[in-house]
């Protein structure tokens, strides 16, 4: 008698009950004029959850390969996208500005061979399409590089400036399905929540990206949502969390290894004794003219 692997059964059940995102659900991303804005035609967003760009940038379309995702406590708390291509850096920063995002989480390594270039300025300011991005500060602690930028839409200066914190997670090598340290990824979740609470009362949106906007981004969003469950209701429901994410975008939390990692990470989160993050406090930032 061969016993069934409970993990395999769990994964099979999840795949059965999760509605698949079909090609016809992604008609905008499949339009010929948008092909060069997609890293992979296998990782597209359903039309119903696309965040269409608002800022005007010449003849550029309002499409970006991204998806609005709910967290446990907030609708459209995340915008999951791919690492910007050389021809979509302007679109990326338009997305951040148009949807009033206060934070960016980067989960992949930069790799010239994969066209994963740096899309932010160092020690200066730079314009990406109509959006001016000005470097304010940077620091590194453990596996997280924190950067703060001030951004504005040069075509609409009356809209003013906004502060954005960029969290670059460097503890997840390309060859691994999961981060090197669960503690580090949970620290990132905590710091993101702390920044949002300081800056906009916890209601701001977060742009989350990996190489294609698939598995890693979905895993991170799931950890954030499960942490909210623990904080609000003292429950853990990995199944429902992953199912919700998969409803709107293909390849979100695609491997069983990542789902198991999610489960263990969520159980460990309340047990870790955290040290205070090294990021600058809101009191320090309040002197920055915006």
C-alpha cells in the first residue's frame, strides 16, 4: 500500500479549485502593440485586475504587465509586476506615481543577461518618462537595502512630490526556490509594514516585483497577507491566501516548495525576537521638502 503524499494532495486540490487565468482573460497583454512590454507571455495578468497607467508619456500605451492584488485586510494593497525592461522603466515609475505607491519591494537580482538593469538613480536624480526620481538616502542591514526616493510628475508639477521607500532584498539567489533565511524575508515583511504605518497610516500600496512578476512576488504577498491574518484574527490559512492570489495572475506561488515555506514562515513569525530596523524614522524624513 502506497501512502499519498499530503503535500501533493494539497497541491492537487488547490489547482482544482483555483480558476485558471485563460489566454482570453489576458487580451490586453496579448495585443501585438504590448508584446514588447512583457518579459514572458506565460506570465500575464487578467484584464480585470490590470492597473492602467494614467500619466501621459507621448505615444506610449497605458498598459503595463502588472496586477492589482488584495491583501488580507486591504483591497488592491499590492501591485505585482515584472522587473522593468529597458523600454518599460518609464512605465514602471508612472505606475508607482499614478497609484500613489509608498513602497517598492524588489525580490530578484540584477542581471544584464536577463535585461534586469538598475531602474533608479544613485546619488542624483533622473527622469524616467515624465517621472523625476530623486535619490534621498540608502542604507543596508542584513539582507535588505533600503533606499528612499522623492518622485514627481514633471508634466503635472501641481501634483507635488511623494516619498517612496525601495526595499531591495538580496537574500534570495536566482538558483533557489526559497530565500536563504526565513528570518530575513520575515524581517522584510515587518519593515515594509512599519514604513507604511509611519508614512501613510498603513493604507499605501506596495509595488512588488521579481524577474517575471510570478512566483517570488506571489510568495512575498502571501507572507504579508498571512501575517495580517495572524495580527487580526490569530489564524493561518495558506490555502485561501494562495488561491486568492492565483485568481488574478498566472504562476503566483507556483511550486509546492514555496507553499510549504509559506506555512513554516507564517508559524515562525510571532516567535521571532525582532531587532529594530535600521531604516530612517518618519521624524527624520519629515524635514525633507515634498
